[in-house]
């Protein structure tokens, strides 16, 4: 038995399912998860000493790879001044100012500790601002584990096949309306059926949580129009795409401005940080400047803000990373498209910048129903084949892979060659 296997057995006795976040458990792909001892640059090293080329990057934050020396140095400096104050500190202003300078639709921002907290607070605020109760979300989009979002959710919820979680009350579920991603008609119908009741539309403008799914031309613009016509707020959940697709997130790729944006992952540089922000008139409703309550003992934590600020400084000082990452993504896509053709295995290969997914399906994937046509058994076998070759993919079909700047072109080619060998073996 490997050490990882021993640890997993031990963990299962004291932690539900042996993990602190479900997808880590390898439940849908089978087998025992690797326990990680350390991580450096593009590699994860497990407790048995095996090294893996990491395509998860801590589910998004590690844009520059693990343990970047600049962030490490800033954290080492900051730690000398203690770890939590429970009172305001300068870094919080600096991080807020930096976020506002990088994401044009954000005029004011509140820091929290996770993406989940950010989305929960954002819809509470949207409800308070509009004095309406219902929200629209899209099937297959994941916005964290807040009650309102555990309806037809993506990511781990999709992976485990639990579309609606027990424990969410009927009345909460009734206030969440679900539409079909890339289908404006489905959204229009919800507005018509629920006149003057919809506070906001929340979405991943580019979806990572059903695997990577891109918005069709006009979809996001159409949502903006529908929100304007119905006095509803448009909330971009950029927890995944923020600072990943561009230095302004998805918003850097479009003219559409959301009213509110949620952020996480990269803004913490790997430490627990989330944020929500947007128009000043709306954000001013948050306590203590307004009546909408939201708080956090560790919010604005000095280590978390230090790591986040260092991360955003790295991004600002390296403006070419997005073009370089997009080149790597394109190389990976071309490689997988060729594998699909050469081995005659149906695949829909989707990439945007440093986000990437291979759906094992013959059809285009534009929404969650399409994503679910994927052969998840084949994905599971592929995942383990790649893991054996030392490549660590997200252990689920319904997740995006994340590239980092420290993965070289040669390593991209290694991923392509390895995938060919793994999939070729299944054909034999
Ligand atoms: N929104 C999106 C788009 C996410 O991808 C995630 C996490 N994967 C969340 C919200 C929740 O963030 P957290 O896990 O930090 O609570």
C-alpha cells in the first residue's frame, strides 16, 4: 500500500469522504487520491515522492505555478508582523485599489475568504438593491456551496451526480430559477413567468464548471439587455476567470459590463481570499455604510492580502502572459484535435487562453445537457492513464484544466504525446 492509500484510509475515519472538498476524492474517476507533500513551479509532489505535472494549479490560483519566489518573499516579510489583526490594515486598501484599477466595472470592493462567500453576499446585495427575491442561474454553472446555488450546479455537484443537495429548503430552491446556458429564450421565458420578481442573473461568463464552455456571440450582450429591461442586476461570477482570461478577467474580452462581479482564486495567490465588487451605488449598501449585513473575522487577513497583492503585481509586471498562455492553450488544442482524428476517438476540444477541456463526445458542447453526453467512463480511464505518466488532470470530466506560465512548450508536447499513448492503448 502506498502512503497516499494509507493516508486516505486514515482520513476517511475523521473527515467525510477523506477530503475537505469533494472532487479531490477521485470519486468519479475511481481509485485513491494522492496526498500532496509539497508543490514547486509546475509540479506537485506526493507523500510517496512521486512528481506530477500539475494541470489543476490548485483549481485556478496558481497562474505562475506553485510557490512563486516573489509571493514567497512577500509572505515571509509579512509573517514577521503577525497573522491576523481583526482591525483595518494598509494592504486591504492596496488590494482593493489594485482590483479596482484592473477591473473597470468594479468601483468598490469587499474582501471575503472564499468564492462561496463572495457569491452569497453578491446575491444578498442584489436582492436588497432591487427589493426582489428570485435569481436566475444556469444549469451546470457552479457558484460555490451557498444554498441558493446548489440547484442544477456544476463542478463537484455534477461530478457526484447530485443535482439538488438535501438540506436546501424548498423555499430557498423556489427562489432560484435555472436557465440553459447559451439559450437567451430560456432566460426570457423566466422573466415573463416571474414578472418583477427577479433580482439578478448570475453566471460564469465563460464556464469552467461543466468543463470549459464558451458563450456564443450575443449571449452575454442579450443577458445585459434582459437585465436592463427588467431592472435586474447582472452578476459575473469571475471566481475562476478573474485575472485568468485577461488582467481584467472575462470583462477584458467584452464590452459588456456587469453590475457586480465576484472574484476568488487568483486574487488570493493561493491563500483563502474572495471578493465581490461593482457599482458604487450598489456596493454602498453593504454594512457599515449601508444596511446589508456581511462580515468576516479573517476577512482582509494580512497574509492573504499580501499574497493577493503580490499576485496582481506579478500580473501587472508581466503583461505578455496572456498571449503566451493562449499560445500554449492553442498548441494543446491542436494536439488533441489531431489525436481525436488520428485515433478516431470522438472529442470536443475546447480552449480559451489558459483554460482547457477535452469532452469525450462527438458533439459540440454549448450547455450542460451537451456536456453530459461525454463518456465519463472513458474520461476516468484517460485520467488514470495520464496520472500514471505523471500528469495530474482535474479528476472529473466537468472541470477545466488550468495552464500556468511555468509549463513549457516541451511539456505541452509531452502532455499531447502522453495522451496519444494513453488513448491509443484503449483502442488496442
Ligand atoms: N464560483 C466559481 C465560478 C467557482 O469556480 C468556484 C470554485 N470552483 C466558486 C464560485 C466557489 O469558490 P470557493 O471554492 O472558493 O468557495
